[in-house]
C-alpha cells in the first residue's frame, strides 16, 4: 500500500483535478501505468519550485538570503520592553532601572538573565512582592505585583506613630501593632498621636520596666471635613481649525529618526498628532524599526465667553470627578455643603465635604528609656 495523499479533488470535463505532494507524485507512475491513465501537471506551487524558478536571478536569491540573515541576527536582540501589573511604579521607572542593570532596548537576548533580574527587582523595590521576567520573540516582558498596602512615600521602616492628619472624631479603631491612645468617639486635633509605636513592658507589680518600639499598624476611621474650592475663568480662547494640514512620514531605525515631508508646516498656530508604531513579524517578534506619520493641523483662536449654564456644568463635572477620586481612595462621603458663585470674570464652587476617612499619616517615634 503506497498511501498516496491527495486533496482538493474536483471533477472536470476531461477527468479529475486534484492536488498532490511532490514526493507522492513520484509514486504515481506505477498505478498510472497499470490503469492506462495519463497525468498532466497544471501548476507547481511551493517554496522549492519558487526557488528553482528564480535560481538564476542571483540578486533575488542574494536578497532572500540577506533578509533571512538579518532576521536571524535581529532575533538575537531585545527590541521592546513591556512592563505588566505595575500601578505605583511607572513604566519609565522600571525601564530606567533595567537600563541601569544593562538591560535595554538593543541589548543581546543572551545577556538577559531572567532569574537574576527578578531577584534584583525584588531586592531593590520593597513594594514589589512578586516578579516574573520572560523573553518572548524579541520582546522582554516583566510581570510585577505591587504591595496592596500604603505607597512607598507613606511607609516607614523605622519605629513610628500614626498621627491625625486633620481635626475630627474617631469613628472606629482596630490596632494590630502599637499602643492605641484614642478610642471611638474621641475628638482629635491635627498632629495628635492616635497609635503610638512605643510599647511599655510591665512587671508583675504593674510597674514599667522597659520599652520597645515598633512601626504602629492600625485601621483608623475618622469623621472629618474636607474644604473644597474650584475656580473657572469664564473667558477662554476658542480653537478654530482652518482645514489646512501637512503630513510628514516618520521612520525610526534603532533610535535614528528621519522625517520625510516635502511641504514645510509654516503655520503660526498648530496642533501635532503623531501616529507611530513598531514593525513586527509576529505578535512578539518586534523589529528595530518604527514607522508612522506626523499630521500638523493649522488653527486660529477667537475669544469666547462661557455662559452661566456652561460654567455651572464645568464646575459640577469637576466636583463629581473630585468625589469619585475620594471614593477610589477609600474615603466615605457622608454629606456635603457647597455653593456656586458666578461673576462676570469667573465662577467658583466652594464648601465643605463631610467624610469618614482612614488616617495613615506617620511620624517617627520619640525613643526614650523607662526609668
């Protein structure tokens, strides 16, 4: 049994038409002779036939070999660094750190040791609890997970107290570490110590014998007020686009930028929109070439004046965005009392927002000894 594979079989007026592999075609001679059939080749397709057809086009063959060599060489380098999972630390911070450790766009893939890179990042960034670096194609992907607690600026490694960041009334307090100095219902002033980082040790006679100092840790909710103020100018400059524009094509090859444009943009006032992307063969096989365009739009300005309805809507939208920002920070909105004042020149919204918010501000402990 020869197991000859054929596909795309169709019936024609002169017989049948089908596709067959080159190796299987050579095995058809004996069956065709036995059956008294004749086989006609209509078309040859595939890379071997393509290369054979152009075997005497030396420049074409040389170009193909050169392109294959260039792709092989480019696959040996990192052409894009992607950071995933970061929130507090920006992409620029992580990429700059990697550059300081000789990992940058254009470095050799073989120089990137993912295991040691992960250890360095965990060691140098206290708020990054998990790191995974992987090489995919010509891309280096750094997956990170940050600590869900306070941000870096709010953390203290040395012994510290938790203090009141504003006046208010304690709504609730749950202390995990340290000595609480307030309880629910107590009024506090700005700067008051709510949870002390000092823990006094007593003997059996209830006499203080020694002290130890820790980083105070507690969940404290305080009912307080936030003063809000926002001002909007009624007069503004209105952009009117003239419809004139100039397009320049941009090519960036390994950091070398070339801008191709025959017409200079001789506009007094204009906006620039840049559309540029990195060339790639596959999703992760990036090339060291970026291409795109810069579109320059001309505009003129005219003086405009917001109506009372418009400034009221702007102030209202700004206020709603501010409340949403507070909610994302874990602040509960209890009530508010704001008003809008509009004059011929500007409009403003001001007032108080009554909230229940967590207090996390820290201050170093005053270390002392117990006599």
